[in-house]
C-alpha cells in the first residue's frame, strides 16, 4: 500500500522527489529541507533519473485525457467552454506530443509546503467558469445565446431557464419545441419586427388553410347582407328622387311654363276660349303660402300634375266652370307632396285668406271660406256647382282646391272652398292682394 501513495505528496522510491513536481523546497535524503534547485538543473532531472518508476507521458495522458491530432482549442480551454487550472503548470520538463496548454497556475508561495501548493493549484478559481458536462454543452450553449439576447432588465426578469429532466433525446425534443405547446401554430414574425418568419409544418399549413376558408353559412350570410345593402341603397336613391329631384324638375318646368304664358299674353298670340289638355291658360297666386303656379287644362298626372302645374277639371263628367263664367265652381287639383307640391300647405289657409287667379284679361280674387280635411276620392260632389258641405246655399262664383291627404299618400282627399270677391281687369293693374 505504501507504493500506491500519492506521488505528489510522498517521496518517490530512492528518497528523492519527482522532477515533474516543482516546489519551493524539496526534502533531502535525511528529510531535512534543501534549497530549491535552479530551473536548468530541474530541466535536466529526467535525464539523471533513468530509473523513474512511472511513465511521465502515460501519467499526463491519464491526468489530462487522450490528446489526439485534432486542432487544439484556445489556451486555457478544455472540451468546450470550460477552463480548469493546470496543477502541473509551471513544472519544467517534457510534454506529451499534442498536449493542450493550460491556464497558468498562480506562482507558488515560498513558505508553502508541498501539500499546500497542490491544494492551491487544484482549488477552483473564481474567474474561471466550471466544467460543463459534454452531454449538456449544446443545451447550455443555447441557454447562453438566449441570455445574450436578453439584456438588462429583461434578463433579470426572465431568470435561468430550467433544463428538462430525462435522457439526451428527451432534452433535445424539449429544446426543439420549447415555448410551443403541442397543436399550436408556430409563431410568425410580424411585419417590421426584424425577426425572420418561422416556416409552418404541413399540418399547420392545412389547419391554417381550413381556418381561413369561409363556411357555407358565412358565405350565405354575406350574400344576404350584400342583397339587403343593395336594396337599401336603391330605396334611398328612390326616396331621394321622389322627395328632392322631382321637385327640382317640376319647379323648372312650371317656371318655364309660367314665363311662356306671360310672354304669350304680352305678344297677343293667345286668345281666351277653349284650351287643349295640358295647355296653360292662367296663373294661380296664393300670397300666404308664397305659391305661384301655372294652371293648365285637364288633370292628367303625366302632362299636368307631375310637371308642377295645377290642373283644371274641364273634361267629361268632371268638367267645371272657368273663372270668367257668370256662375259656377272653378275646381282645380294639385300635388301636396313631390313634383313641385304646389298645394303642400293649403291646410294652413284660414277663412278670408286671398286666392288670386290671373288670366289674360283680368285678375279674379277669391277668399277662403271653409275646408274639408278628409274625404273619399270617389266623392266627386265636392266640385259640384253648389258643393255640399261647403256652406254655400245657392249658385255663385266659387273656387275648389283638391289635393291628397295624409301627406305622402293618396288615400283620401282634402278640399278647400272659396268664393269670388273681386274681378279686376288687367288694365287697372294688380289687385290689392298681390300688391301688398
């Protein structure tokens, strides 16, 4: 057992120390301290002791491991990123071919013993990272890269990532799928994030394609929605046409017809008498409602009423008297909504409000007497020579205004009656109702 003692601590056979261990003091044959030998002498020690009981080259191979012809790592590194102090650093003597240089051990203290010098050389240094296991070098390298990407407060918050337990294959699978649950799609880098997009697997691509494809219910609801939107737009356009554009067009036509009638009167081309359907022959003034509308023969919707004019009941069984007649009922009709709507606000007329009919020869002034808010469209008696319900008791010179009610419908008719109070030739000028 004495021969198996540590050669670093115990004297070698022959009562002398090994030339491979450099110490400040070496024992003499009798055990007394001896002055340190010069480096040159120590370098020649292997040649003087041919009877060494162990193989120095085999000793270094057993201590440092097999050294092959592969490229040696950087100084101070062993098998990866670990650094270990070399207890034999600084010892002169031959090195095995292909050996790796080690980190230099601290200089020995002259007052230290052999055991203390060995402990100091073998003690781990604070500035050298520990040796890593070959099996986990790749995983630890990946963790090191991840820690390098997280700098500052992020690294402090993230902390060290625990290594999965199990064998090497399990740890590799865990490292490959770390941060992603089974069945989840691989994260794709956002545009402008500066990170490359992670390609999806075939299964993930199929799932993404199925998720992006619309279901039949979604397609049907989309079609129905588009149909309703189209109908809504068409209805909005129709309402805009009825409530706005028809009035614009009717006002333009009525204005042109009014100027045409006045020009014909001024030129003398028009003469009183019978008028053709749709032909304008008079102008109606309702000062309270600020209405000035041409009066045409007939109540045709297309030729008269929709053109913004007031129509005279002058055909068939609905024929009524003209303003110039000695007696009779001058009955007219007009739109209350759309197409110029000349009778829009006749419900606001009060008894005594003037209604003036201007012809080529004279001005006929009527005063409003009564109103029938609602009656059936078939009640044609309202335009009789003496209309029932008007308050008139006998024949006279009357006027009747008819229009639809309620507004924007044609369900019923509204009737306004008046009687003539003044007939003024054009040569005498306008009546007071138009002058004021």
